[in-house]
């Protein structure tokens, strides 16, 4: 697109992110505890840089602890650390380069300190080239599609700015997951073999992915907790964007149907990459999380559903995501009885 169209798209995305924030606040009944301005609009390299910064915030404390443990383990620990860090670096580079062309937007939870040493609580970013590319591929109304995307991403910003404990909770889960990695040289070779098998399985059309190939049983249990939180967040975003959509996005049904069809008709290379990187698992999170939110709101209303944001204890487990009535009985019903 030419420069004038690019500038118009950037300006409109900033404007629509603010418009979407108002719709999300009114529909959900949630109130942010901090003021939020327009989204930050980035290109693909900008998105990569932001994510590298975010990974650094999460990983540095973990790497320091793991480095001390490996130094104490002697040569074998140093070997596993040296080889493992290079493998992880290559994986991360490959993942970021692939996702940079796919991601439409995200709420960045983990940001480096500003020049004054203060740690920002989060930032909403929209990847303008990917949004414009997708709306053209789908042949949908640009303004409607941009607002629809903003509704989903602004819901994520609302989740974390209205629930101050949630960011630290997610960071703690991520660090627990990373610190649970206990690999000596033999373990590392075994995990690499499993990763190779996962790649071969995905190419053959199987269900192998790199996430599970590198996970121990302890990590799988921790991953279930992370998956439950992300299923809630993503499902809530999908529920809000489609529930608010008919009122403010006239072509929402066309957008949703074409967007869903696009997800389902990936080319063979995309299909393999999506499976290896666990993106199909993420799509399942959207579906299960949205079904959870939909059923809870239908049964007890939005105000009762919002009790999910009260504390870490009121978050649903992965089993409750798949059986919303169990979460209602555990969190909503006891409160109603006590009242």
C-alpha cells in the first residue's frame, strides 16, 4: 500500500482501539484501574523487538537461577546449558520470524523498565501490515474488520488492567514452568530425539508438536494451569468481540465466517508450522474458552461471571473450562448461599 494509505490505516487503528475500549468496558462491566490511551501500532520488526524485550523480562530471573544450578552441577551441567541455550535461541528466532507475519495484535504483559526505572504494567500493540493484509485476503470492510480486531485485543487489555494481580500470576506460572526444566546431557539428547519425531509426525499428518516434546510430566501439569488461564483470556476475548460485534460492526457475521474458513484452509506448510508451534492448541483454547464464557454468562449473567477475576483461586481449572457447571458450583453457588 502507498504511504498515504498506510498512514490512514495507522491513524484509524489508533482511533478504533479507543472506540473499542469504550464498548468493551460497557459490555463487560469491568473497570480499568489505570488510564489507557490508544494502542501502539507496529510493523513486523517492531512486533519482534517488543516480544524479545518481553521474553527478556520473564527469562532473565530464570536464567540466573538456572545458571547457578548448572555451574554447581559441573561440566555436564555446563554442556547441557550451552547446547540447550543455542537450541532455544534458534527455536525462538524461528518462531518469532514465522509469527511476525501472522499476529494481528496482542496485549504485551512483560515490558522492560522505562528510563526512570518504572516497570510498565502492559501495552496493547496492533500489527498494521498483518491486519491490512488479512482484511484484503478476506475481502471484508476494512473499518469493520479493524474494529472487530480491536474489540478482541482491548478485551485483553481490560482483563489485565481491571485485575491487578493477574499479570503477576501469569508471570509466576511462566517462571515456574521454565524453572521446572531439569535436564542433564542425557535428558537433552532424549528430548531432541522426541522433537525430531514430533517434526516427522507433523509432516506425515500426525499430531506431534514441539511443545509437548520438550515437556516433562511436571511441566505438563504446570502447562495445564497456564492453558486454563489462556483459554479463559482468549475465550473471553472471542466472546466479547462477537457479542459486541452486531451492534457496532455491521458485517461481523461475514467477517467471522470468512476468518474461520481462513483458519481451517491453511496450506500444507502452514498446517505443519501451526501444529509444531502449538497454534492448533491455541485455536482449541479459543473454542473451549469461548464456550466456557458463553455457558457461564447464559446461566448466571455477566456480573456473576466476573467473579472469575476475583483472585487466582477463582480462576477455572482446565477441567472446569471444559465443564463450566463445575466452576459455577465451586465459585458462584457458595457465594450465593452465603449471601
